C-alpha cells in the first residue's frame, strides 16, 4: 500500500512542481492537486477520489497498530495507480513538448 501511494504522491509532486506549486505536507499536496488539476478539469474527480482513498489506506497501513492489507486488497489498486501515473506522465511530457520550462 505504501509503495502504491508514494508512486502516485511523487508523480503528483512532480506535476505540481512543474507548475511552480509546492506544498510541505501530504495533505497539502492533495489539496493543491485538487485545486490546480481537479477543479480545473485537467484530472477527473474519479482519479482524485482514488488518490484520496489511497492516501487514507496508506495512513491506516503505516500508522494503525496491527493493520495489514492482504494481497487481494492491494492488487486491484495497481491498475488505477498506473493509470494516474501514466496520465501525469503524459501531462508532463506534453509540457516538455510545448517547451514549458
């Protein structure tokens, strides 16, 4: 769970940084992502909801005593995580192609 979350978190951080937006906390990244990419329609509400769920699951996995996700709970999350990361990668590549600094 942790690795899935951080893969998406790092992709979001890169996308925000590419737009000159920085946040100091995980919640701040989530909030800025929503403000700059979801509310503007660049990324769907569905993807945002997925990330929020992943954020909450990672919090549980990392900080709740005796909490453990089984393989059958994690495997279905790989595809939507890849989709989010690939979408962000495409957005970054488009910015590079357009000559955005």
